[in-house]
């Protein structure tokens, strides 16, 4: 491991061992057959205006148009479909800043079970309201996702419920990977895919489906410079945990790198890059202006990454996964007050 002094400050090295199974491309195709019973494929949009600004042929995968406004519902549905009747009686428990929680709530309702979701005290109000409308019990706890993670595990143990990790779960990744499977089926000549990184399930899914179908596809992950733990872990080839994170984009505001995504990403992803919060806001506004697609901060991270390295992709066809669109009006106003579109 070789980290700079700044990177080492407030950073712990944690146990990297993952002894569980890993998802396969066959699992992704199985997941698609389940998910198609619930969800239609999301649009893959091409905007001439956006492509002109970036300098390449940009395809926008609109995961923000799913019923929960984010890609994670794909994983939740496939995961829940694989539980036995007895397991569904136990109910599921998870920790979330919002989108994983909505996924569990939506899938639990679809399969007749109970979901309990731990969210930070200052969680996105739209996401919390959506979870409750879907029938989940929502419990506010702690300052961020990592606080909720520890408490939700303990709660599941006390109540004999099934804990569902947002990243260390192969069935979730197999379900999530169907977003890239849809891209590959509609645009098989795509040269690269850009994906936001929080816990890493979306990026793992892109590697699993995209490279499984076309090994020459470039898959690039994008993380906030204020919450860079997956990026730093990938560079160091060690699982790291941070004391804190600093980004407004709650969907990618994680402080810990997880074992299963690391097993998948370290040897498959082509690049992981960092973008600033200002970059995320500019990407949100550019998407809205050119494609009329509303993205939250995490949802726009892929585009922010592509814009940062756009010279490398001139003349190529690049897909950007808009992973979430659960943006509050206050969040939109804040972005408009602080930044401008590119």
C-alpha cells in the first residue's frame, strides 16, 4: 500500500477477505428474466447537444426513470425473488442514504415481505417519504451511511431478520448489472461506460455485464473527491475505511470500501477517477439543459467523469449511466445558485 500523507490521514486498513460467491454473467441473464416481469428497460437517449459539448457520441442510460428513481431497484427485485417463503417471513433490513432503501422497500412490497431501513438523521426527505409510501419502516440513526450500517446489522441480529448489504451481495450486483446488459443489447458498438461509485454495486455490474459481453469495453468508475475511499482502495489494493466524508451527493458519500466489490473491481475496471462537488453540480445542470434529464449529484457523477477526461474519448461512443434522479427542489436550487452548465 502506498498512500500520500493526505490520503493516510483519518484512514484505516480493514480486512480485505471475501470468502463468499461472486456473481456471474449467467446470473445477470437470470436476473433479467425476473426483472422484466416488473420493469421495462430504461431509455438509452442520445442528445446531439450533449454530444456536441463533450465531443463524442454520448448515450445517457436513464436509470432515474425507474419507479424508485434509481438503478438499485433492479438488484432489490432479483434479490427478493431468490428468497424462500420462510426467509420472506423474517423480513429484510438494510442501511441506506436512500436509493438502496427504496429498492428494498419496493421489492419487499412486490414479494409480500417487510422492509426495515436505517437512514442517516439528515437523509434526503424525498427518499425517506418514498420508502414509507412503499411500506418500509424507516429508522433514522447517526450521521451517515456507515453509522447506519453498523446499527442495521445489529438490529437484524436482534430481530432474526435478514440483513441485506448494499454492496457485499452477489444477487444485488447481478440484478443491478442488467442496466449495462440493456446498454450492450441496444448499443453493442459502445466504446466505454461511465458509472458512479458509492459502495460499488453499479460499477461491479457494469464490469460484469459489459466486459462479460465485450472484454474490450472500457468501464470507468467515478467517485467524489470528498468521499474517495473506493478510489484510494483501488489504487492501494487494500480495503480502506475513512473517518469522514465530505460531499453533498449522499448516494456516493461512503467512508468504507467493501470486500466483494473490491474482488470484482481491482482486476476488471479500467479506471476510477475523482470529481469535485462543483463538477457534480455542473454535470447535473448540463444534463438538465441538454437532455431534460433530472439527476441527483450521485446520478450525474458518470457525466462529470466523462467531461473531465473528454479529450480521451473524442469521436467515440460512450454510455453514461444516470444512476439516480431523486433530487429535491432545494438541491436543484443550490446547484443553480453555485454553478453553471458547461
